[in-house]
């Protein structure tokens, strides 16, 4: 009997106006994936019940079951119920067990609780916003703003962005025209977008800003635009109709140099032999620490603060270095890409009739135009950099030599970027650099692909934050 009545309710719910009414219920904010109402109903059919609500009946489900089904970014959140007429209630997620989210024809979507004060009840819910309530930061979701001068990162979660005083931008979608009785009638179709401007989010003055997206854009912002807040973020420039999808972050006061500058730098100096020493995972924070606390050969180099690309991982940083192009243009967005869509520096060197060599560890990272010289860990000390160093020493007759050391990144992952063991490894690499440099009379650069941030159990990189994105770019002083 119960089954039949439930079935009827569900049929009503799904088949009738209920579904249409419920579909516009948007759950937004700090979620990893978009909430899907239909999917939720399909998965929880048997958990809906009919409860009394004022003089009405609600088809309802325990709010906790609903909340648990959300793919949340953070453990602890505040739930904001927003009604169609703008009322908004904030309720702690810890207190929602045995309260209800339901629907009735006359009241629309309803939040109902006997535990909370009466004003907790809210009808005609248009939107539910999930907003983190802890200080925890997950840089994979939301918007990060790096200050390139101060090396700091400001982070807003998507939920937090939805609580800021955003504006509604009527964004022109298209113009349609129809000729009726010889006269042209025109309609401008627009879409309302929730937007914030960068100035709404930062208090510092800045002259320049640089945006990076998950699609590999690396763009200096010359025109004012808006950050569109949705489940993912976009950057819109109304003046030119440019939209950058999947905005990952913006850097204000960005350095002038980027990892992509290596390409031109090498080309400009090919009138002499060029050596590039690539120390994987060397953050600008580490460089600063080294400069201030350690005695190294590298301290004698001219230093420029530079930016990596998004995603700050080896494949993307290395590809940007070798092609001088953004990830969007060279096609290498993250670790899953190996094929370069634009020519690399080795093919340029080869075309000039010069020789080049790429000295690598035990794996080929990208499909470069020349095959790398791979080096196995022959002495089984867990590191290939000693073999790479020996291999580099045997290749000093090349016109262009690129030597890729890996151990700083490995130590950074294992122990953290500023751990004593990691810094000792940096000192060892410093002796390799000194040795190679002393046997090289040409042009010499020391560069890296991305930085490294500290984690609870070591270090990592790949996020839009100052430690991962800001890197050193070092030139030997030849005067
Ligand atoms: Zn790397
Ligand atoms: Zn790494």
C-alpha cells in the first residue's frame, strides 16, 4: 500500500507540474560538480515522504539526505536558502538533520524545520547556496588572485563569490532581424550574467593583470572586464566580446618575464653556444630563501621573477619553455599531454644548421623534435641527476644544450620546498651548475617549469597560487 502511494506521489512529482517547478531550484556555491535535480530524484525515490506543512502537504525529504548527496568541496558549510522574492536564511549544515526540503503546489520548494526558530521556514526557494564555513582553502575550486609584487595569494571560494555584491550584466547574445511588410524589426537577445569586477575583489592598486584559464589562456588584461560567477568562472570583456572560459586565477602586478620567454632568449643568443639548465620545481619562494639564507653559486646570477603557466606542472611548463607559446597555443595543458602543436626550440636550432641535445632523466616527457638523451639511475641511489650531470658533461660540444635536473622537484614533493633535505639537494644542484658553468663559455641560463608549495606531508604544485606560479629566471653574468 505504501509503495503504491509513494509511486503516485513520485509520478505526480516527476510527471506533473512539480518537476517543472522544481527544476529551476539551483544549488550553487562550493560544489565540485553541478547538482542535478532529476538525478537526485531518481536516486532517492523511496526516501521521499508526505509531511504536514501549515494546511498543506509537502512531498519532502530529510534535508540531511539532500545535503549529503551534494558533491561538496568542503566538509563544513553554511546553507543559504534564497526565496524567489529575495529572503535568505543561513543555516549551519550541522543542524539540518530531521529537517525537511520539500515541495507543494501552493508553496513551491520549501525548507521546513521544527527545531529551528519559525523564521527558518522559507518558501518558494529559488536557489540554495553552499558556502564553506572553515578557513580551509581548496585552490582547485574558486578564484585565486596572486599579487605578483607581494608573492601572496588571495582566494575566494565560489560560494563566497556568490555572497559578494555582484552585478547583473546584460550580455548581448545576438541580434535577430525579421522583415515584415518591407520593414525590418530587430530583437537584441541578451543573457543576464552575475559578474564581479577585479576591483571588487582586490584593494591593492595594480597597473596590470594577467589571467590564466583551464583552457591554457595566458592573457594580460588590457581592457576592463568582468568575472562571471557560475559553477565555473569565466572572464568577460564586454567591449570586445571576448570570453575566457574556466578562469583559474588572475595575477595583479605580474612580472614582465614568463617561462615562455626562454624560446626567444635562446634564439637571440645563438651566435654563441647556449646552455639551459632546467631545475624542475624551483619556486621563486625557494629562490628568495636561498638568496637570503644560503651561500650559493646561483646567487651570482641575475635574477628575474617570472611566471609559470597554468597548469603549473612539468609538461605544461616545459612545453611553454620549448615553444615560447601559451598552453592554449602549444596544446600542452597538463600532465596528460605530450604532443606539441607548435614548433619547439630544437627544430629552430636544427634549421639553423646547429646541433642540440636534451639531457633527460629516465622518461621522455614531451614528444620533442629531437630525441632526448635518457639517463637511468645506474648507481641506484634513487636519483638520476648525478647521471644527468655526467651525461651533460659529455655533451659540451653541442651548440644548444638543455639539461633537465629532476631531484629538486622530487625532494620538494617528499619533504616540502623549504625542508633542510630539499635545500641540501639545491646545494648539490648548485655545485652541478657551477661545474657546468665553468666548462661553458657561451650563454647560460638557469630556468624552471613551475614552483612548489608546502603540504601537510611534503609538497606539491599544479594550483594557481604564488608558490606554484612564481618562478625564478636566472642568467649568468657574463660581464
Ligand atoms: Zn616539474
Ligand atoms: Zn612535481
